[in-house]
């Protein structure tokens, strides 16, 4: 009788990512805490990648303590290719640590245009324009990026100088608060066939639930976080952590 494949757990996922980082980024000073209660990979106190077991798989997240805006929501890992995708994201984040790159913008951080530019569609963004980052998409067919901010949507060709040297055109707004002030307190994730159900518990104890197709989990988690901020701004109450 064939032996069933071993279920992916937090320690195994952390070990896979660690091995990749040892080979690709030995110069960055990665520290590996694979056997900790919550396995973690870190560059000092600047960047952390942590792994937690859940009923649906491994919840992996990256965090940059004290940085403006919000860390990305946790990612659910249940297969080896998803671990490899997360490892790639960690490499990208680490390679741009301490700089502003289009590939490492932080959700809800406020950026200010420091050098005027026009995007692929001809929209001009003058010096002083404030941009609050939401997210981005890459279209392989067109070879371009669509970057969404609260104030505008920017379209860039992958070969454009603004795309490759984004930090030459924008800077973090002075005094931007360090964040994750409004990220929901807890996620519970369950899968059934092609559907994923995400239930969120906010700091005030309220619970909200949504069911989405597999592959859209991150979008749903980001929507929850934004909804929490809107509720906070209307009520004046504390934001979930």
C-alpha cells in the first residue's frame, strides 16, 4: 500500500524556505529559528518570516516591525509550490529592505511623489502628490503593472524607468505612522472543494465571515483589513490589531 504524503507543517515549511535563503541570500545575515514554538526566519529585528500550523495548512506571514503602513496578511500554505512562492516573496522583500521599490510597497503606507512622472496611460503625477498604497497586479500578456492607490491607479510598463527605479520618484511621507493598527486580530480558514471560508475576529470581539474561491484568499483578507479601518474611522474607536 502506498504511503500517503506527509502533511505540510510549520517547521517543514520554515525549513524549506530557510534552505533557499541560505543559498540565495547568505550575505543578508538571515537567522533561522526552525525549532522554535513558532518557527521564524529573520534579519535582525528588521524583517521576520513566521510559520504557524492551522487546520487548513500553514499560515505564513512577513513582518517589518516599526515600518509605516501594514504588513501583508498571512498566506495559507498547503502545498510545496505555495511554499516556494512564499520563499520567492521573502527573497524579494529582503532584497529591497531599507529601500523603496515597486515590488516592496507597504499597504496603507503614504508615499509622496518627489519627481514628476507620467504613467503608461499618460496620467501625470506632479511633485507633492500623495499616494496611499492598496495593492498591485501584473499582466504577463501586456508586460505591465497596475498599481492601486486610494487616490489613483498607476499603470507602468515593466521596462519603464519609473517601474525599475520607483524609489527615485516617490518617498515615504514624513511622519507616516507605523502600522498594522487595523489588521484583524485573528483569522480562521477552512477549505471545502474549490471554496475557502475565512472568518475574522476583530479586537472588539465581532466576527465576520466570507466564502471565496481558492486563490482569492489574500484579496479577501485585505478587504477585511480595509473594512476594519473604515469602521474605525466612522466610529472613532480603536482599530483591530
